[in-house]
């Protein structure tokens, strides 16, 4: 198929482009490069444009005539969303509405949407299943949940066939170190640890050691970005045979504490990072672990790279690669 990948210059989006190209699909990336990187667009043509630009969207749909859209473009920093919620509702919700309107104008009715575990908020049961109560605690999570509601309505009223994939903690990098994770600012634990290990002057600490977990630090479910990319291919195929709106949680079902991740990084690099323990951050859930049963049973998703040591090894190779000196990702 011809697939328009919106936000394809970003972390997960670029890995999805790699997977799409490998499966024989024709990829076009639409990205404003506000957080993405030109160097990450290695599979398919880059069309630079904003979701707020209706004329640019119409132009790319007219020229490419895509069979389907994958939508990764979003602002995703929780703290920033708390400080400036209007920015998040405008970019994430407003941008998606603009994209959906363009899809409808041009007769494109298949969409795979990048959602998040942040729609659930504080867990009431673990592992988190698709029918877990959705009660996001920040504007970022609320914006993604609003989009899921919009997709449900669009499926019912406009015959849109859409799949939302709710990531837990995306991590790792392309095993060949062609693309990887690079955000500015970087808020994710694993790349912060590895960038610190590689010599960057990042202030990294452990936030809270009195949570109700096995060692007092937060538990998170880390899934390799290449496994996430494979789920997008399966979701694209699913839109061909299952009309309507569907949502799947993407995680491993296994959680690691912050201390366990730090220990694994220290074993990998062969030295201590000597991290300080700080006060817990308000609203930080003690444990977030996914149930991936539906993704496995319905999509046929299989985890192939998401063991923690594999995630860390691929990410460490990426962070040490020569092209990282140019700070691309």
C-alpha cells in the first residue's frame, strides 16, 4: 500500500517507516520537523508540512493518493502539557481533527493512530487491560483520550477504519543503529541514563524509593521500538479486515523497577552511575504494566526484541554510534 506517515521523522514513526518499507509498502513522510529529524527519514520521501496547514495537507493527499495513514505527530511531554494545556489540545486534538478532515475530503478511510498508556491514569488493577478505566491525570493523556473518542465517533459516522495503539514505555533503537531515540529535552529514563553514561552532563536521579514496589522505585513496562513498529504493520492489515474503531495495549506484561533498569545499565557499561535518590514526583504511579493479551490473540503480535538486555544493548549502540555526535535521532 501507499502509506502516509504523519510524524514519520520522529522516534517511533521513523521505526515504523523502516518496517513499512521492509514489508514492501510505499512510504511518504509528512512532518513539520518541530521535534523530528531529517536524518531519520531514510525510508520514503519527506514532505515538510504542518497539520494546521490545510492547503499543504490537501496537496500531499492529492499527489500521494495514500491508501492509509499512520499518525504519530503529537506533543508528548507531560510536564509541558501541565504548564501549557492549550498547546497540547491545539496540537494533538486540533491537529488530528485537521488530518481526519483531510482524509475524509480525499476518501482515505484507514488509520493507525499512536496512542498512549497515559490515557489510563492511576491504575486500579494490574496488568492494565484495554477495558481498564480511562482517567488520565494530565493534559497530554487527556488529549490522546479525546482523539480516541473522536476516532470512535468517526468510525460510526464516517465509516473510518482505525486502530489506536496504546504504547507503554517505548525504548531501544534499530539494531543496526541507523535510527534511534533523541528528544530535546529528553524525559525518558533509558536514554537519559545512556546519555549520562556516554558523557553528557545530564542531571539524572531516581525519583522516589518508597513506592509500594519490590524495591521502592517505580515499575514500568518497556517495549522495544522495533516490536512497536511490527505492531503497526499488523494494525494496518487489521484495518483491511475489521471495520470500525479498535484499540490495543502494547507492552510486554513485565515491569522493571527504576533501580533494576539502573543496575542493568551499570552492568552494561561496566561502572556505577552514582545516581542520587530524590523525592517522588506528584502523580507518578507506582506501577504501570500492560496486558498484551488482545494484541497477541487478535493482531498476532509477537515480542522479538523486548527483553531488557536487548533494549539496552541496541540503545547503547545507538548512543555510541558516530552519527550521534551530530545529535540526530
